[in-house]
């Protein structure tokens, strides 16, 4: 009889077990348990029968022996004896057979059970009703890090559990003892003290009478899973903490932006909406959007979804609590292995503070610190926007007239106050939507959009000029401020800010040339000013980059043609225009006030050259330096001259300062004072271009110059016009009577030279003798004058009286 048959004679339970196992693993486990219960029950039941059978056999044998012994005395009962013996033998045989069969059955069961137990990966234990470990599987011992199952046998199973889990273990035990299958998860240390997580299931093992005689405990080592879970949980908690404390929202959106997979807790801080609300109504956050920001945001979302491209957008929301916030959202598309867009993840952050800081910086960067008006950058930015949007507008370029003089006379603090007042005047006189900027110094610019026809702009400019001078005068009592305004129109005078600024600037320059305190529209005619305008723009750096040079022209004695002196004449060696004559830029230098600095340089450079010549032996040589009206007004001129003379260790008499009549007449009393101071230094004074200005002989008496320089227009007519000859003779004669020397300019012919010589002119100057040239060439020119037999080398180097 096989084990299968013995276990279930009618049907192969092992087969059934196998069949069911294949069909349903859960049921299979239950049957395993059933089977083991059955097995252990049988095992427990058959442990005693072999002893009983042996006892019966022994009893039978003893009985037979007693019968044999009894037969000797009672022969009559032979048949009963024989039957008794037969019964005894049969009983013995039956017992022996039974013993053999049960033993084989047990061996098979043990083999099967041990096979099943050893293949089980759990820690299997058989617990006594009082919780002692009767038996532990080999693998169970390994899981418990015991040397062998025996090490654990007899130990109290409940003692292994940590304090926290002991109650659960006890409950599971009592449940199983009550006949239920119980389970729990808890931590119990191995024999080596290493804590492990176990998932334990306790099944009751019932005896024949149905009472629970033992418990089968299967503990699955779930330490790895538990630790993994713990790590995940911790990570989750960390994420949650971080998410709920930062002003950031982490989100995962469906690829069509229709629903959220996840929105972090920060959404409540940033948007004022709960994650639950968002998962219910995924568009709730879009409803907070400011209307003007909504469409661009939606467009960007559509682009991200259709192109599966990264995106970043900034927008404003009005939170449910009424706060206006700036949000920056970044979105990153996530694709699966086949390249399909599976979700869009990203971060949204509250950038309100950042925006406020940027706005503050922006204000700082685009505001003029003195007046609080917009600055040049702001103006350019506005113009760029209008040009881009193709919105017609007018640009007024306002430059205060003679502000430099005001600045110099008022002092910087008062001038700054004046500029502030002017800014207010401009603001008050123009429409509220006009963009008014201070470009720097005394330059302002205004953008007028909307009504931009020329008539409107002309009216505005005119009223500005009117209000301007009167208002500023009221506010500042003394200075009378006027301005020159240039106006350009978009798109008529340029399609970009640079062209418009330039044409308005040129127009303004035109207004200045036209007498100041006026306005001009940019037009073609104003382009002729462009030459001057460009020069003016590059003037400030011309001095620093040493673009100015001096040329010298000889002043000769008419008879010997000996060089008595030289006149220093300024030239601008322009990087693109070449050598530019003084008539093109001296007026600009004067208008801008730069002549003061340039004039100081001229004085220094001229005296430096004279010092070189004088050191080289031309001891009596003098130099004439031109000084403009603007320089004469500047109270530094005397100091400049004095310093240059001292620096180059030159006697003052070797310097002659040439002033035009016009310069002297601009402010006669100031000129008189300056002249007196210069004269006190010992410097000589010449009236230049005599005859072209007022030609008032009275001024000759008033200013009592040392030299009168007859303008070349007279010289030019000397040989052909008798009247001019008499005038020239008259000037020379009268000047001599006043104790002045006379120099005739512009001598171009020998005839002119002879006429002047005959008229007792003291000195002559002109192309016929020497042309203005650099210092070295002038010496060569004088030599060639010698070679032509007109003078001698020594004439240039002649010693003379200082
Ligand atoms: P200016 O002081 O009357 O100088 C004489 C001008 O006549 C010079 O012109 C000279 O080149 C020119 N000239 C000399 N001989 C002849 C001649 O035979 N024929 C003709 N047609 N012209 C002759 P330039 O150098 O162009 O100077 C023009 C004016 O510029 C000067 O007139 C002077 O008023 C002014 N200037 C020159 N250098 C300076 C300077 O350093 N400072 C100031 N403030 N003005 C200067
Ligand atoms: Mg001169
Ligand atoms: Mg002259």
C-alpha cells in the first residue's frame, strides 16, 4: 500500500494537490497546510502504535508459552490449544505486518514532508501550544542565522519579538490556538541580533479530537521589502516636507494639459489652491490668470504640447486672497521609449519678489537721477517699441541755449536746480502721455505720440519755448533760459531710433545756427549741417586723442623779409576727413565752450614750439596766438597764458595775442579787463582782421593794442584799387601815430608786398612769403626764401629785441 493510497484511499490526494496547485496557488498553499496538518497528525498518531503492537506480540507469545505449559497437565484441550496457538501466530503475524506497513508509510511521509519543508523559503517552525519551538526548518534556521535548527529548538518563540511586536505575536498565537489562521508583520532579531522584518502566518495543528495540539508558523523574511518601503516612505515624507515648505509647485501634467498626475503641496502657497481642488478642476489655476497674460500662456502651452518641446513662461495671477503675484513656470516634456509624449513635468515658482527687484533696478536703470525723468536708455527703449509697432510719433530734441555759460556762472548746484525746474516746466507744458527724457547735460528729448502732424508739433514746440523761458525765469529770478528744439517724425525722418535722434539733433543744431530760442523740423536742408554736426560729435575726443596740431606762418619784415615772428594756426587732423581748417570747427568749439580747453592747449603747444626755436638760436623770434571771444570771457585765460610762459621760460613780450574786433565787442568791459590783465603780464595784444568788423578807430584808442593786423581783404585789393591803397595807408599812418605796429595779412603778390613796404607797413604775412605749415617745413620754407635771394637764413634765426 502506497502513501497516496494510505492518505486517501479513494482518490490520489497527491494528484489532487498537484492539480489544484497548478490551478490555484492560494488554494495550493492552504492544501500544503492541510497536508502538513494531516501528516503531522498521522505522524503523531503512529508514533505509539508500534509499541502497542510489540506489546500485543509479546503478550501473545507469553500467552502461547502459558498454554504450552498448561497443555502438559490438561491433554484434553488440545484442539483449543492448537487454535490458541494459531490465533497467537496469526495475531503476531498481523501485528508484524502492520508494523512494517506503517513504518514504510511514515518514511514516505517524512521524505515528502522534508522535501516540501526544505523547498520552502520561509522560516517554518512548529510551535507547541505554549509557544516553544518544537521544530525549525533548515532554511528557517539559516534565515534566523542559527547554526542549526537544534540551536533554536525549545526556545520560546514569543521572546524573539521586539517589545513593539510582541503583542501582535501573542495575538496571532492565541488566534491560531483558537483554531484560526492568523498572520502579522513584525520585527524579530536573528540569533546574531540582526533585526529582520517577518511576515508570519500561524496555522493551528489539530489533534485527532480536533483540539489544537501545535501551531505551524511560516515566517517570510520581508526585511528587504520593508526597508525598501521604509526608504520610499522616508523619501516620500522628505519630498512632502520640501514641497510643502518651498514656494515651488512640482507638477506632472497629462500631455494635453488636461489633467494633473501630481501637484505638490506648494501649490497652496503659490497659487492659493489645494492639490485636491486642482485634481478636481485642473483648470482652476488658469482662472487666476490676468486676462492679458492668459492668451500668451495658452499659446505657449499649445506649443509645448504640439512640439513636445521645453517651455518657460512668466505670467501674473490674482490669488484667491487678492494678492497679485508673478509666476514663472517651466515645463519639460517626458517621452516613453517609443518617443511618445507621456507627460509634461515642471515647476512653477513665485517670482514676485524677483520681479519687484527687477522693476526697482529697471527704474534705476531707466531714470535720470537728477530730474527723475526718463533717461536716454528709456527714451531709446520707448522709441524702439513705437518703431517696431509702426506707431507714428514725433521726437523733439531740446537743447538749452548757452547752458554752459549758465553752468559756469551759476555754479553746478544752482545749475542742477535750474535743470530740475526746466524738467518740471517741460512736463507741465506737454501732454501727460508725452515721454520726456533727459539725455544728459542740458539736453532733453520728448516723444509725442498720437497727434503727430507738423502743425500740432509746431504749436507744442512754440508754446514750450514760450512757457519755458518765462516759467524758468520766474523760478530762478536771474537766468534767462532759452532753448533750441529740433523735431523729427517717424517714419518721415527715419525708421529707427538712431536716425530719428540724429535728424532731430541736426534740426536742433539748425535752430541754434538760426539764432537760437527756436525750433526746426528735420528736413533735407538740415543735412548740410550734418558736416558740422559730425565734427561736433567727434570734438570731445579729438583733444584727448591728440588730433589737434599747430601750423605756423611766418610774419616778415617787408624789406629784408626776415622772419620777425610766426603765427600759430590750429588744424584738426581728423581721422577720416584729413586736415580740417579752423574755420570749420572753431565756431563749434566756441559754441560748445570747448574752445577754452583747446585754446589752453594751443597756448601751451605754441609756446613750447617757440621755446624750441629760441633754444635753437632764434632768440628774437615772437609768436602770435589767436584767442577767441569765448576764451576772452573765461577768467582762466590770464592764468593759462601766465602758466604757459612760465612753463616754457619765455619772456612775455615774445607772445602776441590776436583778438578779433568782434571778440572785443562781445563784452567790451570784460574784454577790457582781461586785456588789462594780459598787458600787465607783459604780453602784447594785436587786433586781428582789422577792417572787417566795426573798424571803429575809437576802439583802437580804447584797447590800445600793440599791433593792428590789416585784414587780407584789403591786401587783396592793394595793387588794383586806389581807394583801398589810401585806406591801408591811412590805417598804417594812424596806427603809427597811436604807437602801434601794423601787420598786413594775406600778401599773395610781389606788387602787394611793394605797396605795403612803400606804405611803411611794419610786417607782412602771406602765401607770397610763407604758407602756414608745420614747424620743420616752416624752417625749410624760410631757407627756400633765401635761395630765391629774397632774404637770408639768419632772417629766421635773427636775434631781436623781445
Ligand atoms: P587769422 O588769425 O586771420 O589767420 C590768418 C588766416 O589767413 C589763416 O587762415 C591763414 O592760413 C590765412 N592766410 C595767410 N596768408 C594768406 C594768404 O596769402 N592768402 C589767403 N587767402 N589766406 C592766407 P586759417 O589758418 O584758415 O585760419 C583762419 C582763422 O582761424 C584765423 O584767422 C583765426 O581767426 C582762426 N584761428 C586759427 N587758429 C586759431 C586758434 O588757435 N585759436 C583761435 N581762437 N582761432 C584760430
Ligand atoms: Mg590771426
Ligand atoms: Mg587775421
